[in-house]
C-alpha cells in the first residue's frame, strides 16, 4: 500500500500520487503501521497532537538506536521489563546507512529479531526522509520496515531521546557542577556539544513528562566580554552567522582555537578537538585561552536555556565533549557565565547544573520509552 499523508485541515488522507501543491498542507500521520496489508505510516516526533494516536505499547523485541554524526549506538529491549542489552557502537561513516549499520553492529550478533525500531536521529525529524545534520545518512522508515522486516518504526530527535532519560538519571550517572537544588517536577534542559550542539527540554504536565525537541544549537551567539569582542571577528561564519554550534561542538572547538590564535597573532593548527584539550592540559597558551572562551560560552548558552524553560529541575550537559573537559567545567568560569543573567541572576543561581556521566543516556531514554511509552507524552 501507499504511504499516506493525513491533511492537517481534516480532509481525507491523500496518497503520494498527488501534486506537491495538494500535499503542501498535509502532514504525516502517527504511526508506521504494520507491514503487510495495512497502511504504512511514519511516526515522527513533530507530526501530531496528543493524546490522540499516542503509542500505548510497542511490539517487542525493540531495537533502539541513537544515530549521531560520528557514532551509531544500538541496543535491544527484550520486553517491557528488560534493560537495554547487547549495546554496540559503530562509526557512522563506516556504513552507507542505518540498515547496514544495525545489521553489522547488532543484528548479526543477536538471536533476537526486532519487531519495532525506535530511532533517535541527529537532525530535524519531519516527513518520510530524515537526513542527518552532520552525516550523509538519510533515515527512511518505510524502507527500514522492508529491509529489517519490522512491524513499526518510530523516529525521534536525538536530544529528545536524551531528554527522555533525564527523569531516571541519578547517583553516579550525574555529577553536579556548582550550587542549586533541583525541584522534582521542575522543567529540565539537556544540551550537549559533540559533533554538533543538541538541545532539548523535558516539561512535567498533567502527571507526565513531555519532551520538547528543537534545534536550539543554531541560536545566535554574540560576544559579551572584552576577550569575546577581540576573538569574535576571527571566527569563521556560516552565511554571516555565528551560532552556538559554530563554537560549541567538536568542529567549533577547532574553529575557536584558530580564532584565538589569529587574534593573538600566533600559529596553531590543531588537527582534532582532543589536540586542543591536550594542549590546554599541558599549559599551552592558545589551548588554555580556547578552553576559557569555550567554557564561558557553554555557560552562557546553558543559562539562556535555563531562563527560556525556567529549568528548576536542572540543566544537564551531555554530548561527547563535556565529559572530557570536566576539569574546566569545574572552574568558576562556567557557573559565573551561567549565572550572569541580570535581572534574573538570583533565579538562575538557584538552578543546578549537572554533567551526565551515563555512557549512553540517549539509549537509556529510548529504552525507557520503549518499555512504557505511556509515561511520556511524546508527540509522535
């Protein structure tokens, strides 16, 4: 059967044979339906309104996957009471697409045959073709149903998956940075510099947690301090813009190091983000100045989102970079920048910040959703 699009104005579904103009006012419906004789429909995280059509249960086993620009992580959830198991990680660029990576990374080594896939993709999740922002993959749920013999595919934003993990993170999975006390049902924000800069929130309403995905990593980030005003003119722009991700990411750390070196009139050509942090660790002037600007910028952006969502439940740092620069995040510069939010400095000082120490929080969030989807008001 044809994939179908449900018109937002309430008209009957139309198939893919209609013209672009006829389809322009329509949106994908709720589910990727069971393969076979029933409609194949895509469930994405930005296409519907709850509670109508929200998933009540999933068919097990469930393949959960966190697909980033650098790594693809996979695990299997056996049943509604089981943990994520058989966790594997492969390089995204080592495979042409999702199906090949899932097959080579997990399915060829597992006796379990998944009936459902729940996928976190690093990029905007809309429509039947979901391109990753920082990789060459395109997630196509209808093709995955056929390629992997699945009944259902659910696609969420990657940091929406991180947000799903927040209510369950505790103990050694978190390291608090600075003061503040989290309110149990206060809004939570997660942001993480890695290949890109992901941002999402978790809001508690009507007795359930509601993840709020977005593309907050692409907000503008301008200079504030005297150092910023000297460095910012040297930062390479994208179509005239300096976004948070242009600085707060792996490529951004390298970009920032070049700007810092250029402003100082010195030559530094670091090959990888790890080279920048290693230089800072060894006392290199450019490495240290780069980390200082980076940490302050991360504090500023984290504080902005704390205000945006009134995140009394805390702001959480995930992604690939924060865990590797914890010594710099522990420096007062991070919290100073986070709290410098006049006229609401006192309010932001009461909001705690945490470093996520869980190795794979997105998979944990996806597994929690797979086990009990009714605990989360996921827009699907």
